[in-house]
C-alpha cells in the first residue's frame, strides 16, 4: 500500500504544484458568489432558493467535471509523453498501483474542492434564507430545507385483469385473433389501466396511500403532489376539483376546493396527522367538470412527507456528485493510458457527449428506428436493415448510460427530496464500482500493455 | 539596441495591440455605416443593450440560435416536469439571445403569464407569474423593440384579458393587487396631472419616479389617454391596457398592425363602460377589531358612453375587414347603453342614445324607450353574464333608492324585490364551481355601495334628496356607507353569506 499512497501523494503534489487546486478553488468560489447576483427568479423565496441551489451546484459539477477529465487525461498521458513515467515505472511498484494511485489522488482533489465549494453554497443558502421573514423561512423549512420521502398508492397488480379482459374480448370478437396480439394486448392494458386512472365527470375516486413510517410524520406537514391529463392535448385551462383528505367521517378530514391545471405536477400542503389507524392517507377527489381527468398510475398522485434534515441530505447529494467525479476520473485515466493527451481528451469528451445524448437514444428506441417515422403513429412503419443494428446498440448504450445518469442529486436537493443512504450506495455501486470499474479495468490493462519507453513524438 | 528592444519588446507589442484595436474600433464604425448603406445588414444593431448582452450577441454569432434552441428545449422539459423556478431566467436568456425576434418575446411572456401561472393552485403564486410575464414584455421586450406593435398589443392584452377579464379564478386577486399598488401612486384614486406632470414635494417626485421606473409609464401619456378616451379609473387593469395600446399606436411603425391595437382600444372602452368604475370601501379585520383595510368593487362607468361610442365608430372606419362584426358590437353597445343609462336614472342621456341607435341602426329597437327597457329586463332576467347582470342590478337598486328618496316606497320595494329575484335566478343558473369565480355581491352590499355614491355631497344626490333618503332609511347623520359595507363584508366572512330572500 505504501507504493499506492506514494502515487496518491505525488498526484496531489503535482496538482498543487501546477496550481490546479488554487485556480479551481477560485473559479468555484467565484461561481458560487457571483451566480446568485446574476440569476433571475420568480420572485418567491422558494423559487430563489431552488434556482440558487440548482445553478450553483450545477456550475460546481460542470467545472469540477471538466477539470477532472482534464487532469485525468493530463496526469498520465503527459507523464508518458514527457517520459516522467519511466521514473516511476522502474521503481518496484505495480502499474495497477500507479493507475489506481492517480485515480485516488484525483478523487481526493475533487473531494477537497467539492467540500470547499459545496460548503460555501450551503452557507450562502442558509445565510440568505436567514434574511427572510419567519413565514418564508417556515416555507423553506418545510419544502426545500428538508429531506422528503415519497409514498405512492397501492395499486393492485393489473396483469390478471388484463388476462381476464383479453380472454373476454377474444370470446366476444374472434376476429381479434387475426390482429397483432401485442397491439391487442396493449389496447386491453390501456383499458384496464384507465379504469384505475380516470375520474369521470361528477364522480369521486379514492386513493389509499400507505406511508411507510406513520410515527415519524406525526405533527409534520405533508404535501400532495398530483398530475393529471385531460382528453385535450396541450390543455392550458384549469379544472375545479374538490379534495377530501384524511380518514373518512372524521373531524380532521380536510376539504380543499381548487382549480388545477393539467399536464404538469402540482404540489400543495395538507394538514398534518391525516393518516388513518393503519398509516394510510385516504385521498378522495370529486371531479366537478364536464371532462374526465386521468391521473397516471406512475405519478398521478404522490404524498411527500418529512423523512430527515437538509444537512445530511445535502452531504449525501455531494457524495453522489463525488461518485460522478470518480467515474470521470476513471474515463480520463483509461483514455490517457493508451492515448496521447489531446486524443485522450477528445475521446473522453466524446464519451461524455454520447452520455448526454441519452434523449436521442431513447427517441430512437421509442420510434423503433432511425429517421423516417410515421407522424400519425410517431413510430417507424417498418424497420430498415440499419435499424436492426442501431436499435440493440441504442438499447445497450442507454442501459449503460442510465446506470450513471439515473441519479439527480441537484434536482433532489432543490426540490427537498430525500437522497437516502440506499440511493447513495446504489450510486456508489453503479457509478464507481460497476461503470468506473469497467473503465479502470480497461485502463489498467491498456497501461500494462503500453510501451512506456517508446520514443515520443515531441522528442 | 538589440538588448533594449528585446527587454521592452513585450511592452511594444502591447502598445501595438492597443493602437490596432483602437484603429479597428474606428474602422468598425465606418464599416457598419457602409453595411447599412449597401443593405448588407438584415437586422438593426442592438440598442440599449447591457454590455454582457451586446457581447454575447456579437461573439456568439450564428451559434446564438443553437444555444437558444437548447435553452428552449430545457425550458419545455422543465415545464413538463413541473419545475418552474428556472423559467424566468431561461426566458430572459432566450429572449436576449434573439432580442429582435418579437414572437420569442411574446411566446415567453405568454408562457409565464398564462401557461405557468395557472399551474399554481395558490392565487398569490399565480400573481407572481403574471407579473413576470408583464415585466418581460414591458421592461425588456419594449426596451429592445420600442416600435414593435405586437409587443404593445400583447402587453395590453395581458392587462385586458388576463387581469381584467374573469376567466382566471385568481382574477380578483390580480385586480386587487394592481388596485392596491396604484392606489399608493395616485392621490385619492385619481391622477392629479398638475402634480404628476410637475411634482414638487419629495413624495410626489417619488411617486412619479415609481410610475416611470417600475411601471414604465409617463403621466403625460396617461393624461392624453384620459383626454382622448377617458376619464379612466387607473387602478383598473383595463385602463393600463388602453395606455399600452395607445402608446403602441403612437410609436409603432408597422401601420398594418395598427388594427390590432385599435381593437384593444375599443374592446377596452367596452369593458370600461361595463365595469370601469371602482368603488372602494374599508373591510373590517375580524382578527383585529377596529382595524380596516381597503377593498374594491366594480360598477359601470357611464361617463364614458360618448367616448366609447366614438371608439367604436373610429374602429369601424379603420377595420373594413370586420366592419359587419364591429357594427353588430356597436349596435349592441348602444342598446346596452340606453338600457344602463335608463336603469341608472340618467333619463336624458338614455333618451339621447335611444334616438341615436334608432337613427344609426333602424332595426335595433322597434318600440318605445320604456317598452324596450322592460323587454330588456325580461331578456336579461336569464342572463348569466356577471358584468351585465351586476350593472343591471345596480341600476335597479339605484332607481329603488331614488324612489325611496322621492317617497315612492311601493315602487322602490318592487324594484328591490326584482333585483333580489334576478340575483337568485343567476345563482340558480350557474354551477357550484363557478360561484367563487363569478360571484355577485349581495343586494345589501350593492345597496350600501350605491348609498356611498348617492350620499356623496359632490357626486351624489342634491342635499334635499340626500336628506330625504337618510330620513326615510333611518340613517344617522354620521352614517358612513363605506364603513358599513366593510362591516357587512367582515360579518359575511365570519358567519358566511347572508340569506337574500
């Protein structure tokens, strides 16, 4: 381990010698201080705090990410190029230790920089919040400076219903046998789903939402987050609904009449202590409109409740960002293990661009191929030869990318969502151990195979 | 010598660079002129832009569109996810990347004021977004595009439709917030142009400064609007719609778009006629006895009948394409004016407009004035238009109060009963979900509102009639209708609405 630590120490010394740490610290702190002065917001305390957290943490992530790639590519490729690596390679130290030592060194640099800059963001955010009125501070305490857990309704498994309904349909209409069975099943599935999602005009629907730890939410404010659709696309009108929340026929049951807009999530506070004896939140909605309203099973209705404090949540969020930095360091080092500095930087950035293109990849999968879609269905009518190659590649790439991208600590922090320990462990496993590990294995393998003493181009 | 040059070469180079940049600056001016003369510049150079914006628009060149697209995609995605806190910043960047693209300003402002605002169930939150939409157009859009008709039209529309109309459930909050803000700026609710045009005291100077800096409004133009179309109640959003449409007509260069601003003006006049009078009254705070805050109600502004008519006629002359439609609207306005003036006991004016409408549109009224008004009552009996019905009810109650003053009690009771029946019928017609949005004041509330006007020594009945009214209603000499209305409202808030019949 002594050799490994020695490399870590050398990497840190090099970073300090080249003033990377100082310059980056200055840049990060400047962005943290200057950004709040420049950004425009909706005028509310919540809006300002949310945009402050989002923009400063995103700026830190971007700057650190870019610097990490640069350092990672430079530290190995330049040393090889300038023949400095030979001084290390002739020492009794395994190459994997050199590679890993550099990675650890870069991660430590990141940890220091992230620690300094995120502490500054934390301090500034809390300081600015402290300047607000008590009522606004209370709103921030409940909605943003908090780690809120989420609970969804218990929906029954719809597969048996689909099978049953499908059998009935086929019996009623034997011609359906001639149709594409996948298509028929998807139609039946939508019909079954609709029975659980739709609230017809002048009707009531009830949801029972189990909250995992009822005791912990006692006397704590809770929030209902709802999202619905109507039959009209891009609907900008509002709909009158009446909510009745809490155990039926009890005095604490809360009635809220409101006009709400479709297609995007709406969040509103509800009274505390509305759970029934079993720890369920009973929510009834009365649809007082001519139109039916559809609340999707996935995110139609959700309860948000306090699960923990902001400080630890913030720390966990920063650790997820550090995982990303570790992954970027692995990419940069892997590329620089067998490529010269400019090429390694180019390849690393190329990999990132593919990562950022996950939207395009999802679109290819959704549309069933590349280009030439039928605008009526939004899909390709028939797959071309190219699609047979492109689709599996897109699916594979997307799965791999999602292992890293499925985490959104900045978004969670700015909306007061809980980043649990299990999410942190999942991030560590997926981003660092699995994805970072793959790049590390490849990088170490390439580093072992590279001829370090070959005459370099610049000599 | 060589050593000297070598030592100071760096400074020579810096000096050389400065000279070259300065020369390039001079050259750039003449090149820009030449480009404009030869018609090589499609877009006008950006004026009034802050340094950052001027730099980005020049430095980014063709990439501006690309970055703008990316920001637009992000804004759409965030909107779908219900994350609105970045929208103001994104709209600011998008519009500033394409500052001369008018539809971008209009779209972004519309998105903030209309699409995003309604996503918030809380009306206070909605108001924030409506303000942001207005600010984007007024404070920034017009700064870079001071002659763009579409921006004036859109801004006027926000005032007239988003805030002025009752389609948004939060419309009363918008009106109240706007009225409260302008109540601070105007002395006793009305602009005193002598003071506003030449403020002397520090307080007056500050008020004018706020009008100019915050609301970007010029008291001289307000005066012109009042002279040409008013007098208006400047605490109402419709008056501000008129202001921006009027200003647009004065400064815009695109004559083909004028018609849109003229439409705003005549529609604004119509709305101001129907409910352009603001009645303020104190509301008692149930939680703090003895404390009052200001609240507002709206009534028809019959003083602008003549000018509303002129606006219609001007519009008919200018908008040949929709001549028939505007003619129909004009005819309906005149019929309503006859009816409103009659029910508000302005008999002479009612007769004047009755003659006018029959002359202008011979098929409009085929009966005597009294027969027409009576038939209109029957017709309006089933009306579910909040503004029209309220105007009519106010008219009946006013007539009833005057009948009381004149000692015609039976007639007065009949008038009031009719008003009560009509109100009840209205509530029977609208559905439960509309009650909050398009509610009507109670007859008692309307009666006290009208008493405030009728007992006003300057605007109301003459002294004899006012005293007779006080006596017959059993009111004390120090009876304050505004205070009474406030107390009535406070009671209604605590105990719920009072039964009407």
